[in-house]
């Protein structure tokens, strides 16, 4: 069974209100060294019956069509052999 | 004319919308279950507000794959008028039928309050009966209504006249305080290039009767009815 991880993050050019709120909270807690926080999403996708050579292609398609919205987000896929 | 109001799991403004179009505007209406895919009896389709599929993943992200959305896409491509309200707007964006995407509100809070929006375009079915520059008062109720598109896309939308509503003060001035969710270019509503698909974040169905504090929203539905009836005639 192939396992894949998908990381979805807001594009660099897109303001992240949640990340900013977390950043502000950390600074007010005394973590003055925190320069920025960006919040994203992390997915673990388990594949069954998908040939290993097709795993990346399949998860890439899932990430592109469903898990990320290309208008505001980018994504990265990792596939475990 | 006959209007369909799409019901997704988690829609919660469907009955209000059916009430306003049916009881207040006197039109024939029917709820359209999200698994339906036959819209041939309908002259206009409304995607109502709510929290379809619990807003899991992203607002509208799961609903856009409902069977009905393929039919809504075909209906729109044939020129049929489609109106998306709040979550309905978000679903139309996810489906690629309207431009842009919604970010979390700039202040991160869920906002439930009356807002003022200026009518920027009157060449859509939902705004054909309104005066350009007029200001409507309607409530918003959303956590993700912060309209985003890349700067070049915003410029294109402005150039093509696809910005239909903008958050303003009561007298129609653009001010940061009037744009509570932080939307790019204060955009509250847009249309597609063909102008038959319109989406907006405020809730016209919650501002369609005097006892609810504003009747401005009804003018959108009346406009939709008149514009659609004219096409049918």
C-alpha cells in the first residue's frame, strides 16, 4: 500500500489572516523571535490497488482537483515507496 | 417562470430563498436536491447560503462535485441565469463558474452584520432592475468572504465590468471600515464573462420583507424574475 503526503499552503502572495493571528499571539506570549507564521493543511493519503508507478500521478491529480484551490493555494506531494 | 433552489447537505438558506421567490415574489419554485441532474423545467437556478458539507476542506470545495453541479454548469453555458448567495457564491467559484476565491475574513472573525453594497453593474439578470450606483443594505453572515484574485485578475475583472457589487458606506463611498471582511477591491459580488452567472456574499433573502429591517434584497429577486421573464417572452 502506497502512502502519500500532501502539503497545501497559501501562495506566498496571498495574505494569511489565520497565520497572522497565530504570529501575533506568539509574539504577545514572548516569542519575539517569530518573524512570520503561515498556516496550511496536511493530508495523509493511503492508496490501495494503485500500481506504485501510478501513485504519484494519482495523488497529484487529487491534490490539483480537490485538495488545493489553485487560485489561492499551492501544493506539494510526497509519495512513500 | 420557475426557479430552482439547490439544496446541498448543509444548505441553510434554501427555505428562506424558496419563501422569498415563491411567497413574496409569487413565482413557481422548487427545491433541487444536490443529487438531481435534470434542470430542464427551470428558467433560473439559485444556489443558496449555508455550510454545504460542513465547509470541510474549503467552503464549497466538496459541494462543487455534487451531481447537480454538472447540470448547473450546462445550464449556465446555455445562458440560463444562475445566482449564488454566500455559500452558493463560494460553490460557483470552486466550480470555476465565477472568478476568484474566498479567504478567511481579514479579522479572522465570523461576521454577522448588515452591510451596504453599491450596485456597480446593471447588465446582469440580478441587477437589471436596479440603478447603477444605488446602495443596498443586506446582512452578511460568513467566516470566509474575503474575496481574492491575483492583481492582474482583479484588473481584468474591472476592465471587463465583472465586478457587480462593492462594499461601501451607506452613501456609496469606498472606505476601509465599510469593507469588513477585507475583500480585494471591496468586491462583494461578481459575474462571469457572459454575465448570466452572478454571485454575492450578502444575503438578499434575509432582507426581502419590511419586518426583517430591509426590503432591498427583494429587488434582486424581482430583477432576476423580470430579466428572466423577458427572455422567455
